[in-house]
């Protein structure tokens, strides 16, 4: 059984490398023990926006202004894995970039560009049985394929969440889907001794799938929350311990970074009470 599992994990890693997007030498590829400097990537033209769009950098390590939720990932052990039933919640840091378009039919378009989203989980011990107790939970996931464009529209009249954005259909919703991530598992600090590289496929964030809440963009602060639940392939000892059939749950809180080259966008109506104190016109 373990040989079969290990073969499956190796195959997943091979497929990630075989795609060419996670190979050593590609922007997202190779072993990484930390997120890249996204401001340098913007300045160097590595992370780019469509014409007419402006980049805003977001920090994943700060609480959501609307309810103080923080970013986290809960790793879940698969059935018949060494850590069956274990749920390990770890904190998340990192960054992402959203390219915001100009006002468009009362809303704004947004897109998350290639190479701009990096998830950095807490480096702690899995705490499962036997040899799995000391396995590192550290994961660096760097987006290697882009997401579709979506409209972000003014709030509904809901008094309980007065500045929560809506979609084109009027639903209180904010969502996007990175096309893939290159993932380094098990860096211990800066040490790559036990690290391995695999890949994640499309990741649907904020859509409300699998019992998660729909994404929440707060116009007043420019921050947002998107949730995820699904299976995440992992390699190396972390994969041996957790298997690949557990459902992982993620909450990603993104607040505008103080070092962002641009502030978050304003609503399309000047003077709107939900505009942040500083914002893109």
C-alpha cells in the first residue's frame, strides 16, 4: 500500500515538472523556502497587469478588518493514512497581487496575474503518531497560472454587511481561481534537506464550493476573505503521513499592503461612504 502511495506522490510531482511550469529555472518552479519579493517582481516586469489595470499588493498575514479572522490552512489526514483523522491547523503568511481595472458598467474588473500569489504556511510539527510527529508543516505554494477576470460591484442594501461587494448578479460574492501552484513541501526554516516539489491544480477560492462561505470583499478597507475546501496533493514525508485524499480547508485574508505601489480601488461613485480613506479613482 505504501509503495502505491509513494508511487502516486512521485507521479504527481512528475506531472507538475512535466508541465514545464514548475521546472527549475521557471519563475514559480524549483525548491522555494520563502515567498519572492513581489515588489521587485512588479518593478522588474515579472508580475504584470493588463493594459489599463493597476497592481495592488495584499498581505496574507493580517486580520480581516470586518471580523478579525486570520489566514489559516487546516491539513487533514486521509483515510488509511498514517495520520488518519488528524486535523492540523496552521497559520498562513504570504502575499498576492490583484490588477484592478477602471470603472466598468458601475463595477470594476479584477484579475490575479501569473506568479503573484504566494502561500507560506507556518513551520511547525505535524504532531501525529511516530515519525510523523516531527514532520514539518511548512509549505510554499507559488501560483504559476493565471485566473479569469471577474467583476466586483457596489454593495447590496444589506445593513449587516454594508460595504460587502456584489457580483454582476447582485449576489454578495468575491471569487477567483488560480490556474495552478508550484509547491515546495517541508522546508525547515531555510533548510531544503527534506524538501520536495509538487504541484496543485486549479484552486477555486470564494466560490462557496464544498460548504464554504462565498468570498467577501470589503469596499471600506479594500480587504477580502476567500475560503477553500478540497484535496491538496503533497509529497515527501508530509505526503506519506497525510496521504492525498484528505480534505484541506483554507481561509485566506488579504489586506492592502502598506508597501503596495497603489492603494485599493474606490467605488465608482465619488464620495461613496464605503470608499477607503485612500483609493484608486
